[in-house]
């Protein structure tokens, strides 16, 4: 009886070991067979998940426009952003100087699937101008950033494809291609470098509708807030086809200011001073 019981227990143990081994092998197989599209989407989703819940932010920023000869034009602005639970973010940018752009205000409602809504208040004309979706690839206030670059980059706006791993400046990155879903986008595709530890974006290559490299965005000087949310203080966009560049320098970040939808209405544009 003891021998029979021992054999029974031994058989049960062997069966358990076999099941664990089978499950482990299945997990390895599933990881190995994950498509590059699925992996790219997973990276984008994780980056988005880690930045969810910040509620709202405000900051000051300096925009430095450089022509191909290195000559500079400097603009100073203020920015507010309001997170939305089931849609893209709302944001407003107000220009403080120089005098020729003072009082100009830009309002953006980003949507996950539908066309973004964007408006520009022009104080000289004292009117609000809606930015047509067909003009979203145009330059934002003469900079190397397009209007579509000024929207929050929602996961649903793109399809994804993991390309490779790459190390830059000692950081390990996922390199993911994302292709705009919107046929009116000015880009055919983008290449994005996410670091593997925090899923922060450090670099983006933008390709024009002909598939040629158009611009590169370099992001740096990250700072952590609320022990969770990372914000980059320097964004530099270089246009490879014109030799021009635009640098954005962010400062004075504050979170959870108590903003509401009323702070991001078309009527608030004219009052934004």
C-alpha cells in the first residue's frame, strides 16, 4: 500500500512538473511568436498608461526659431493642458511676446479617433480662426512644428510596427514605427525611440508623404513630477529639407491646478492674456 501511495504521489508530482514545463514553453512560444505589430502597439500602450492620471498641467515656454543661417527669433508663451478621461487632451498656448504675436492664442482638442479640433485667436483681427483638418500639416506659427505635432499623440491615431532595439547615450530603446491613420496627415510614417526603463520618447523621425526623411525631433532634460510623470524640458525639431530648426524650452511646470473645460473654450481664447 505504501509503495502504491508513493508511486501515486510520484506520478502526480511528475504530472505537475510536466504541466509547469508545458505552460512555460507555451509562454516562451507566445512571446517568440508575438508579431512586430503587436509588440509595437504594446510599447505605445505602455507609454500611454504610464502617463495617465496627471489631471492637468501648466508651464512657461520659450520658442527659438532658427533659419538655415543660424539667425534666431525668440518667442515666449504659456501653456495649459487638461487631461480627458475618454478622449485626447485639451490644451491652450498663449503668446506673450514679441509684440507682433502678443495675445495670439492656440486651442486644441485632441481626439482619439476623430479629427482634432483646433482654433487660433488672432488679436489683430479680433477673431477666432478654425484650423482646417486639411491644413494640419502646415507650420505652427512659422515654426518647424506642424499643427498636428501640437496635439497629444493618442495611441489610436497610429498603427504600429516594432523595428529593433537600439542603444543611444547608454540608454536602451525600443524603436517603433507608427503610421498615421488620418489620410490628411503630413507624414507617411514616423520612427519613435522609447527608452526601455520609463517608456519616455527621446527621438522621432518624421517622413513626408513621399517617404523622404523630413524632420527629426530630439527630446531631452527630462524631469519627474508627482513621483510618476516625466516631462521633457527641451524639444528640438530639425527640418532636414530646409535647414531650419525650432527649439522649445519648457519651465515652471505645475500639476493639478484645478483647470476645467471652461478654461479651454473658444470664448476663453480672446480672454487669454
